[in-house]
C-alpha cells in the first residue's frame, strides 16, 4: 500500500548511533521491562498516578528489593517506559501500553515464552533453513507437529498470539466467504477449527472439509463438538488428515471455495507453489480460492508493518526454518504461476489482515 520508512529522512549521525545502541541492548531492555510488568512495578506506578513513587517507597512494601527496583526501573527509564519527577518514578505512555494494551502484552508473551530461547539459534537456523531453535520447546521437525503438546507457558502464548489476530477478522469476512453461495468449502490449515466453527454456525447447509495434520484435526474435531454449532455438524464436517509438505498428497476435489487463513506463511515459496497448485486442481469450475493473511506491504501504519516483519524470524528459528511473513505480491506471483487469477483484494480487516480472492484461469 505504502512505501515504509521506519526512520526520519534527515536523521543525524548522532541520532542514528543512538538508534543503533537500542538495537545492541534490545534484549536487555526487553527483559527488564517485562520483569517490571510481570512483577507489578508498573502497576504500582500506575496506581500512584502523576505523583509517582520513590525507590524507597516501593522498597518499603517489601515486594521488591532496592537493588531490583533501581536496576529495572533505570532500564525502563532509558526506554521511555517511566520518567523521573522530583526523585520519583512515574509511569510514562509506553509504560501504559505495556500495562494495558492487549496487543503489546500478547507480543511480549509470545516473544518471551515461544521465541526468546530459540532465537539464540537464529544464525544457525538461517544457514541451515531449519528451525534449530525449536529444540528449546520440543523434539519436532516443525512447531506445527507439536502445537497441542507445547509446554506451558509457550502453548498458551502461542495460541493467544495466533488467535488474537485471526479471531478479530472472522466475523468480518464471513460475508465475503459466502458471497458466491458455496455449498462445499475446504479449510486448508484448519488448526483448532475456529474458522470451520464460525462457517458452520453462519450457514446451516454448508459442507466443511478440514485439511491439516492428523493431530491438529483431532483438536479441531473436539472443538467442533464442544461448540455444538449444529445438530447435524457430523454430516457437514469432514476431516482430511494431510501432510501438505508431501507433494503427492492430493486434496478433495469439487470445492466451491478453498479457504486459507494465516497458513501459507508457514511454508517456503516452493512449498507454497505446490500447495496452491493442488488447491487449483481441487476447485470446481467456478470455484474460488480465498486467502486471508497478514502482509507487511499492505499495512496502513508502520507499527503494523514493524510487528509483522519482526515476526518472520520466529518462522525461521522456531516454526519451519524457511518461511516468513510475506509480501502480498509474493502470493499473487506464485498463484498466477499455477493458473490462478487475482480477482479482488480487500485490506484493513481486523487488526492487519488482507483478503485475496482468486479464480482459476480457464
């Protein structure tokens, strides 16, 4: 949508050097700010209001030692999370975001609980194009094999991160999905079944075909039963356990709509090509492929593009080793190479999603 510029055009050399130091000490700042949040320091300052609190006042509560307070709050000061006024620490605007903003909190938890230890292996993961950092969480070839068995708190933080962005978009896009009155919809990358549940509840005659790894479909099936979206859901929901990295694994044919949400970013470009090629073959003559995803090049604001771009290293070190948050032009280029034609693009869905609609080239 817009060319992104993450720094001022006329930045001085001195200012640039300061920004470089923020990069150098980024992990240190992250850990100290997180500690201040999790241990209640920021909340205490919020409760104190504009008068703030001195280190001595905070230490007197015996919740924290003077040493921990001084070290942590000084780093928070350097990051603009707090400021000093007459010897007292006061919560600043960035601190209020850490303390109250759900997106900030979910991003911090995801970075800490899912990514932090594994990112130490980012260099090796990039060189090998394998998620070597995943060993910090479990012994799987990709994180998707172990999603239902992730240790806590990584499991909760992963699903909170994934669902926070997608769940806000589902209610908004169901009219798009059903615009052509589809009878058979295939949900590729069904994950926990959230989209399929929403679609089955939205339309009481549609037939859903869920495609994912066997373990993920077990979770999706349990969620469908728990949701109780329809009395006859057993007749309208069909499971197709599939390893989509197996290029010989065909997909059920005759689909009116094939749906993919935050799915293709889990794969390399070569794997995306194979998946889209098989999806094209699975469409009926008038069928459509709808992709909802987060594209950093289609964001209205730099803050969204920044968050998305910096999610990509997670895919390298933890998820697959060779995938990322893509530009929309990557998907369009690959889709066109396998006989699909872009029909429409819709942006500004939920927090940062876009919807790409394709048809088969006759």
